[in-house]
């Protein structure tokens, strides 16, 4: 078990990618604290993993501090942080508050505890939207791009103290958030949810969306000592979407 004896804090840990990460980390021997705004799903994941639930808002320093303190008091320290809290809101202030400010606040509160254990790993979950843009989501795209800059800044600042910081950029993943988006697309196109998933993945080289467990596996790599010489990096897990030359797609449809 690659995380035996380690302690992890996972924000946005009640559903989707965060819940899958918490389960995978626990399977690999870690004690896990899950943080999020809704208590019920957090408690379910904590019960499944033998971990602890820390309801709270990543933008509120006191809530984050309470989650970090819970990890230390319950499990003896903190070694890994996964900044996965997310918002699908198109509101500019909300997107920046959750994705950028929230990630910064969590890192700021956690890093002293990581250093106490000799260093550690922070994984910031961004999105392929931080690398490429759509025409309809400027707040989301901007906030996810900012996470990449935050990652590099933290990696440079805290690397000498043994703290590694990396970004994970998933593409489409089957989560409650993406299912809501597919339902909206399905209603617009007059198709089913599964057909909507098919539409958004039809030009991906792998021709499908990811399952949360696949993203959790990539997160495990960045969090563990298997990636011990990687920091300030971006790991893209997108089924090949960013490899596609969109300007050439028309030729493939002849």
C-alpha cells in the first residue's frame, strides 16, 4: 500500500472525483479527512473509508484550519492535500473564490503541517479548461488557468522544504456535476443523458468520458512517493482531447 501511514485531506470529498480519491487513498493505507460544504455525503464517505468528515467552506480560513487540525488531532499529522473543491457556477467571484482563493487558503493552512512531517504533496485539481477555452465559460476557464499559476508558485516557494505541488487536469468525467451538464445538453438536443455524454466524447481519441476512479488513480500517483521528483507539473487526464487538432476535424468527417 503506497500511502501506508500517511494522512490526507481531500476537499470536495463528498462526491465525484473527491470521493473516489478518498476511497482510493484509504485503500492504499492512508487516513483521510474529507472536507466539503454538505455534511451528509461527507459523513458517508468518511464512514466508508474509516476517515473523518470536516464540513466547511474552503474559502473560510477558520473552516480550513479546523479540517487541518482534525487531521492532526485524529490521525497524528498531515502528509497530503488534494484541492478538489469545485463550483460549476458561471459567476466570476464564485469561480475565483472556490478554485483559486480556496486552493490558496487550504495550501496556506496545510503547508506548516506538511513541513512538520518532513514535507508532503499537494495536488491541485484543475481542468483541461485551464489549458484550452470554450466560448461560454470565461469565469470557469480563468479560474482553472489561475490554479496552474498557483501550483507553480507554491512549488517554487516550498520545494526547498520538501513540499511538492502539482496540478491534475481532468477532461470530462462522469460525476454529479457533469451529469447535470449533460442533462442540460440533452434537453437542448432532445437526446438522453448517455447520448449527451456520447456527443461530448465523440471527438476524443478514446471516444469516452472518464470514470472518477481513473482520475483518482492519477491523483494517487502525484500524491505518492512514486512521483517524488515531480513538482510544479501538470498531469493531463483527458482521454486525448488536448491532442486533437480541432482545425482538422472537418477533414475526418468527409
